[in-house]
């Protein structure tokens, strides 16, 4: 039985791993900051800022790209990710 942290990590990886759309269409991701960055590494705080998040519970949208996915992977324990409904 996997550890609780591993299950949470897998769930968040599924949230980030979004099915690719047909050529020409861009998937949008909604990112919500849900947990404070106090007590976490400075790099994680900088990543939260780079995603455009300034306040807790703020929600921003981004085009789905490898760069954004990498940033989300670094702070997956601090944010929630949703795919935009089209």
C-alpha cells in the first residue's frame, strides 16, 4: 500500500498530466494557490510568484506548456490545478 504522500503526489501528477488536444488548440490550466509558502524554500516562493500568484486562494490561468508544467511540479503541494472547460 503506497504511503499517503505518494498517493497525493500521484493524484496531483494526474491533475497536471492533461490529455493533448488537437493541433492548433491550446489547453488552458487554472492554478489556485491553496497553501501558504511560509516555511518552504525560497525557490518555491519564487515559483509561486512566477506563476502570477500574489495572494492565497488567488486563481490564474496559463496556457499548457512544458515550462508551466515544470513550475507546477515544483509547487504541486501548494497549488491546485484544473483544466479549463471548453
